[in-house]
C-alpha cells in the first residue's frame, strides 16, 4: 500500500486571491492573486505536497454567475499558476446555498473527498483559510495544522497559527518542515 501524501489545502477568496469584500469574483478580470501565493505554491510543490483548493462559491446558486463562469475563473487561475508557480492538483468547490447541501464549509466533505481522491493523510496536512468556517472545516476533517489569515472578519476559531499574510505563513511552515531528502542512486 503506497504512503499517503501530505496536502496544502487553501481557501480561495482572501487566501489565493484578494478578498472581493462582501461581493463575489464573477469573472477572471476580477481575480487578483494574493501577495506571496506563488512562493507558497512553489514551496508546497518542492515539498511534494498536493495543492488542493477548497472553496465555497454560492454565487453560482444565487445566479450571479454560471458554473461555466466559475470554471473560466479557475482555468485562468490555473494557467497563471502554471506560468509563475505550481498549479493546484485539484479544485473542490461548493456552489450551493448555505443550508442546502452537505459539502459547504465548515463541513469536512470537500477535504474528505480530496483525501480519498488523492490518497492524502489529513493529519499531516495543512489548511490555510481566512474565516472561522475554514478553520472549523480543518478541525472537522482532522487536518493537522490550520492557519488563519487575519482580516476584519470576526475570529473565534482556534487555528494552529494566526498571521496577517501568506509570506509569514510560508516562513512558519518552512521552519517546521524539512525539504524532501535527495534520493540516492
């Protein structure tokens, strides 16, 4: 039986891209990467970690955008990540209204499915989010490390680390995880 992988689970709005405030990112032109994301993604790839996006996107269910619009945003995001860093290995998006499904954060379902699909060990993995529901999702899915990017939202969660930025989160992760040892031939 092959060893289970470690993953970096990332929320999208407010972590991967700058937060649109109370609104939604409805088209690729509205999507702007967060400072430090490319370095974080390159580091996770270098470490051999799976990179998994887990995101609530109820703008689809609200009729503000179509699933094709969401796919276009993610296609553009992945193309830029391929060019500048490392793309996500998988994207899991809940497009339902709150209370109408079993996959919406803080449910662990998106992470649990990702762990099955990609042979991931959640206890050796990390989630970075910017809302209580992200940290609760990590706890519900038994993810070993959770990092909360601080912002103006209420923060009653209990993450492993609170930090104002991805560069600080990356520095903290680097201090706790050794690079993959070279293989001997």
